[in-house]
C-alpha cells in the first residue's frame, strides 16, 4: 500500500507531462498503436483460420480416410482414362477392406444430382447419396427424428431415405413430422424414415475433397440407389464415386492411407483418377503452414512495435534535454537518482500503456474490417490482447530505461545552470 501511494504522484506527474504536449505524446504513441493493432489483428486472423481449419477437419473426421473419384475436365479426357482404368469400383472397395487390417468401418458412396424433386423446392435441390449403414458411425451423425436405415433395408433395396435438416425444411417445411412422408427423386418415391441433426457445413473444396452441405442431402441405402436410379453413360462414370473409411483407434491413418494409395495405384494403373485424403495428415500440414504464417505475421507486427519503441526512446531523450533544469532542481532538493529514473520510466510506460489500449481498440476494429471486406474468419481472443498489451508495456520499459538512466546521471549543479 505504501509503494502504491508513493507511485501515484509519479503517475500523476507523468500524465501531466504528457498532457502538456498532447500532439507530441500522440505522435509518440502512434508506433505503439499501429504495432499493437497489427499484433491483435494478425493473431485474430490466425485464430479465425485455425477455427475454420478445425471445423473442416471435424467435418471430414480426424480418424477417417476419404477416397474420391477425380472428375475429368471433359469427355475426351474421361474416355482416355477409361482406356487405362475402369474408374472407382466395388472391386477397389473389396480390395481395401480385405487387405487393410486397420479399417474399423467402411462404406462405398454413390452420388446423384436429382433432375426432378417432389415436393418442389425453391431452394437448391438436395443431393442424393447412397451409402451403407456404417456411414452414420464414420461421420458421427445423429438422428433426431425416426431412425437410420439398417443392413436389412440395404440388402432389400428398400425405397427409404433419411433427410438432412435443410433438406427436410426445403422439401417438407417446418410444420409436422417428416417420418412416414414421401419424397420423389426423379421417378422414384422414397419414404422418409429419419431426419439428421444440424451438421457443420463446408462450402469449399479441401485438399481434393468436395465438402458438400451435409444438411441438404437425401441419404438412402446404397443398394437402393444403385438399383432404383439410372446412371446415364454408366461406361464413362465411375461405378462408385467415393469410399469412406474409419481407422481403428491407435492405428496410424497416414500409414494406412499410404497402403490404400498403393493398392489403388496398382488397380488403376496410375491413371490419376482418384484422390486419397487423410484429415489427420491434413491437420498436421495445416498446423505447420499456420505456424510459419504466425511467425511471419508476428515478425511484421514486431517491427512496428520496435519502431514504436525507438520513437519512445527518441522522444524521451529529447524530453530529458528539455527538462534538464527541472531535473537539477529536483536533485538539489533531495531527489535521488532512483527517483529520477522512476519518473522518466513511468512516463515511457504510460505512453506504452495508453498506446497499447488504443492499439487494442484499433486492432479489434481492423480485424472486423478485414472480416467484412475480405470475407475471412477472424476471432479476437483474450490471449492475443494480453500478448499485444504485455509486449507494448515491455517495450515501454526496455526503451524507457536508457533515457531515464541518462536523466539520473546528470550533475545537479550543471543541470541547474543549463539554459
């Protein structure tokens, strides 16, 4: 308490000195304002990117391996591929599940974009996909209404389906339950037996995987889709267009994916008509890239703070020169060197604190501006504010020590004579 009461006059004296030269004090703070603002904005961008990345990884499943048939650019390329490779087939699926021991659950996928849907919807028509029952476990989906289809439904090619949340609303509306009602996809009626809970949705391609909106899907048993829906130009299209695999706990998904890639490369004769994506490996790669980005951005922001610190030192040295007589008088009436050091160090730290506070507001506003203008996801975290503010105060201390020591070293008699 005694230390605090002794420090308050120093703070008051420092604030008074800063207010005497308002414009100069503000200009001195600019380096700290821009530096702290840059740190907060850069950390918010990286935190936003991290959050977005994690949502994509969660969407794909960290323990999953996803195999996608690679679409050809045009018909000629597709015909040339078919001369080499038959595309992705059930034979590939059997080769993987029979030879790779680390697989816990697996399902092929067949996907259709419906030409006609009933009830009609003004929104984008839902995507129809056919999968086996394990799809629910692999993608950690939850059924909120009704039930998920089972092996018996798949074996008998039952005309049943499960709707994503958006598909249910777009096709059947908000009122009433969906279970027991029917939807017509092309020329086939399907009975709704379940509705999935709201899922996180991605709208961009991630490393070769098309992350579709899982809320706007009609999901049916694989055999139902294969037998009840006609695939035009079946020779040119893949028999199946995707495979979802879940790796057993403790197994290395990256190594497992390497084995799977080798199996497919041999059966497809290196036609390059498939992608194998490992979310766990993708996560590690993204983390390394993010770390490099963080270092570069913080270096840029650090340069701004360094320039701000040099500005503080420059102004404080000029202030010492201006107030030489004042320093001499204080020393003559009993002030110790430690008192003079504390006086000028307090002023330097006050500049840093005030600049840091304004910089935090500036950085928060800048991150929001970047989010709205560039469409990037930004998240201002408490840690980014603490780091930026702590660094600004630290720079004030470091760059304020030298001017304060120089002031304390002045000879009192010579200082009083100084004009």
